C-alpha cells in the first residue's frame, strides 16, 4: 500500500526553484532587457533616412582590442574593416545631429559616406599613447569630414552665411519682443552696425535664402508620379503648344493649294520674316517680281478663304 501511494502521488510532485536560482535568473535577464530597450531607443532617435543605413555587425570587446593590436602591427584591411564596423554608430550619431539643421534637400546618405572617410582617417591617425579615447577622437574627425563636405557643396561664401545667421537671429529676437515681423529700420537699430554693413547683411541674407527646384519631388502626387517645384513653375520664354499647333495647321491650310514658288514666298515672308529683296535673292527673282507674286497670292487666298476667317484667330485671343 505504501508503494502504491508513493507511485500515485509522484506525478503531483513539482520541481521547485529555489529563491537563489530565481534571483540569478532575474539578474541575468535584466541586463539583456535594458540593452534591448537602449538599442530600441537609439534606433528611434535616428531619422528614417539615417537609420536606413546597413546595420553594422556586432563585435565583442576582445575582437575590437585584437583588431587594434593587429592594425598597429601590419595595417591590414581586415583589421580596419572590423574597426570600421564596430564604430559605425558614431557616424550615425554625428549625421543625425548635423541633419537637424540642414534643409531636406541634403541627402543623409552622402553625409554618411563622408563620415566613413572621416572614421577611416581617425583610425589611421589614432595613437593610444596620447591618452585620448578613440570615440572622442573619431567623433571630431567624422564631424570635420561632414562639415568640410557641406562647405564644398555650399555655393555661398562663409561670410555671407555668417551675416545671414546674424540677420535671422535679430529677426527672431525682435519678433518675440514685438509680436510681429520687424521692419528694416527696427532691424538696423537692433543689429547695431553701420548702414553700409547692414545693407550688405540684408543682401547676403536674401541671397542665401534659396529654394531647390527639386523640392517635393521625393513624395508621389495624386497620380502616383513625382512632381518637383521646377516642373510646375511657368516658363514665359517657352512657346505655347496650342499656339504652335494652330500656326502649323494655319500654314498647311494657306499653302495647301499653292505652287512650290508661291508656297516659298508665303513661308519665307510670313514665317521666316524675310524681306522681298531677300526672298528674290533666294529664289533668283527680282524684288518687283516677288512683290507682284505676293499680291497675286494674297488676292487669290482672300477669295478662297473668305468663309474660313474664324480659323485665322489664335485660340488664346
């Protein structure tokens, strides 16, 4: 009976975990949870264009130290690649910080590429004996590389940018104080400079305020296409396609029943804006003969086209 009872109660026995083992498992999971939360927050803090960069391969601290040791010995590309992959997040942080002050036309991908060059330069020049942390040294190198690239693509000189920043700062200060946009005289008093220097500052401020013709082309329109500002601005120098079509149809209508010489006279005189003398030289005729033929053509066309005078009016009129 005792053996039977023991077998019957055996399945009901559950393995109990000691408090010490629970504490150990808790201490093991907490750092992992904290690391996951930090990683998620870091990804959310980076803009979409920057975070779209390839995720670097994770390397342990021992691997990075070994890569530094090997790179100082033989300058191998394999060791440098490990160091580049391990410190790519530095580039993302620098680009994210700088991109906040830049217009949307600047591609963060280009800044990331320049940051890689800055990181490579930092790896080549880093000397651990100086007592400087590599992250600090590399951040300065990456920042310098990105800013140098931005200066190289900026058409405005640095003096003009400096004046523009001063003008914008004065405008913002007066707008907060007055509750409205300040006029030119109020800005002049606020900036405390000579009249000549103030006029130069206003001029440079207007020059640096530009808009890209490609603005808006990165988002699809209602029809699914991409329309930038340059595609919707009117071009006053371009010919109207409706008017041009009307002119071609009118020329075909007028010259359709004329001979070759008569057609040339009409086209050269009315479409090419040539004089009677120039047409005579071209057709090997005298100026009086060209004038006589022109009068005869006009008289005949008036009779033939009398019932179609409405077709001679431009559709824009």
